[in-house]
């Protein structure tokens, strides 16, 4: 019988999922807390929606800017380390060679066994540098578009998350009634969001959903209490 081809499936969108989680989690909790706090002080949902939209705009910009700056910092750090490795490979190759041997030893490969690989790396400086960046420093070359993509992903996820707890206030004029519906909708959204996150990251969807529900619920509850105390 012909052998069934072995196909490996690896999840490669961890950075994007991380940005979505950051944006969506904050979007579900911060606007909810603001709306909940205002619900105790005003009777009209219109005021809550107006304040919530303003917060969503400011929050999405701030979160997106944070993601942009973080990604830029990663890229600048990589460029700085890359320049250092290029300089060391050129100026002190023997020291870098010893570091390569030590890296192989960490994997249980003796100097004699790694001799051929070490010599092959020395003949290919670019691959040698990439080897050192990856295995010595644990750094991978960042996507040049990563900063803008991260900013848009986090900002957009924040808006999407914030729209969920605010939606009941759009359709229900009474702020107190809208608050009750918002609580239910937000908790369900946290559960569903967590389940989808688990599906993409490989974690059991139910466990991931419940974990997100509990953590997000506690965060939203704490934010709600603080907002109520302030209002």
C-alpha cells in the first residue's frame, strides 16, 4: 500500500492573534466599564453611546499607536543586533566559531560531530549570521510591514470589541435596562472570543473560552466597580 504523505500543520499567525487578543480584550472591557459607570449617573442611553464612541476612538488610536511603537522597537532591536553580529563575524570570527560550537553542544552535539557544520557556516557568512541571530539570540527577522499591520489590527480589534458592550445602548433608550443586556452580551462575547482564540492557537476551545470568560469577566467587573466609585 502507498504510504500516506505526512503533512505537518503549524500555526504561523501567532503575532496577529496576539494583536487581536490585545485589542479585543481591552475593547470588551474598557468601553463596558465606562458605559456601566455612566449608567448609574444618567438615565439616557444616548449620553452613554456618545461617551462610549469617544472612548472607542481615543482607545483604538492609543492602542494602535502602542502596537506600532512596540513593533518598531522590535525591528530596531533586531537591526542593532544584526549589525553587531555582522561586525563580530568579520572582526572576531574565532570567538564566534567557539559560540557556534557551544550552541551545538547545548543540543548534545560534540565539537567533533559539529565540525563539518561549523566549517560550512564559516564559508557562508550570511547564513552564519542568521544562525547566530536565531539560535544564540532567539531573534527572527521582523516583517517590515509588521508595525503598521500591528497598529491596524490592534486598533480595529479594539473598535470591534468595544462595539459589543455599547450595542445594547444604541437600541435600548433606558440606560439601566441596556446595562443588564450589555453585561450578558459582553460575557457571551468573551466566551465565544475565547473559544475561537483556542481554535486558532491549538488550545481546547471550551477551556480557552471559559478561561477568557473568567479573566475578562473579572477585569470588566473590576473596571465596572472603579467606574461606579468614580461616578
